[in-house]
């Protein structure tokens, strides 16, 4: 039945059947994260980082109604150049399939498709969460519900700092989602390594992380794990600068009435504009760092599962 909807790249399929490590990568960064050709260059560089660290990359997207697990170079180019690709979360998937449209996957939809393929580790920039002002707007990312139910570990630089990080952590705690600090006791805040909020547990190696993931899923404790990996210090932004830009971007989005799935792309683009492009550079570097750690964890997990 799944074969009707899911197309797995032969390299990825061979790796999965052989028990080799595979890392899922999302495609929103290609279609909604930055302009061409920077988007394609970044996606291909991220895939190379996965390979350099011993795993197979599986960039995920929906192309002409097919759930693609492991894009070809031509497909990445296509996504990078094509306008009107739909930012796709859980609710969108069946309609994009039925209408044979193109979809760039968010954290939630990438997790869903990775899980269908049997991929357990996913590396991205940052997860969505509870938006600022959510007590009035109820604007909460579908990423959080997906983390509660789907057995995929998400390596990220914390929650996007345009969000209400405290409320995001409260929501994850209620849903029983562990928030792990990778080499840190404090949740990173995307562009900076510090948020002022503690993580649930700290891990200091891929092997320790893999042990916890395997135990969780072996015991039938459903749901994902947030593996919060701080941005490298040399690419970290000045908290005062980035927080000022975020506050201004949030204010403008409120004035313009921008809500729902359009809010995050607007806020990230506005922050990039206000920081003179510095936020985009930091964003790219933190993605590479997450992809590196994700690959190392996938390698450690595959070794454990082979025992």
C-alpha cells in the first residue's frame, strides 16, 4: 500500500535494508529558506556533511504528489528553482498527493515521511513551537504534536528564537517529549547557544544519545526526542542584536496580521533583513553542525541495533 505513495531513492532503500545509518533532511530550507542558487548549494553541502560523517542522506519532499525519500540532484534543483511549492505540514499531505502538487516538508511532515520509510534520525535547523502571543492566538506549531507521537529523533539548534521558548518547553513536557542538551545543560536558542532554560537531560556523545533512543523505543515509549545542539561559538550572534531584530519582526508581523504557516517564513526573512544577512549565515552553519551530529548519532544507533 505504501509503495503507491512513497518513493525511496535506491541508495537510501539499500542502506535501510542493510541496517546502515540514514539521516533525514527537510526541504523547506530549499523552497522557503533562501534564494536560488544558495538554497541548492546549502542542501547539497548538508548532504555531503552526512556522508563525511559515515551516514547516507535522505532529503525528503513531495514532488508531483509522490512522497520522495532521498532526492536526486535534479529534484533538489527543481525544488530550488520552482515557485509555488507548498510549505507542507501533516494536514497538507493528503491533498498535495491527491492534487499531484509539489510540497516542501516542515519538521512535522519530514518526521512523518521519515517514519514511514523507517528512518529514525532527522537533522534540521530548529523546531517550531508555541508562538509569541499564543495565549490569545493559539498559534502552536504542528511540530510539537508530531514530536509527541512519531518515533523520530530531531537534532536541532533548539526552538526557533522567534518563538516563546518557555511555553514551547512546557508543551513538550506535557506531551512527554524529552528535550536533550547535546554537550550543554541549557537549551540553545537557535542563533545563540543560551536561552536561560534548562534541558531535561544532558548527553555528551553520539553513543550515549543512541543508548537513550534505543531504550525509549525498545520499551514502546512512543514519540520523538529533541536533541538540542548549540550553534558553534564562532557563528553565534550577539543576543542583543538578534533579540532586537526578532522583537521588531514580531511587531511588524502582528501589525500586518500575518498568522499560521506564513508567520515563520515572514519572521525569518525579516530578521535576515534587519541583521544584514548575518542571521542567514548563522542559520546555515547551525544546520551543518546539526547534520554532522545527526549523522554521528545515526551511526551509533545503527551499531547498537546490529548487536
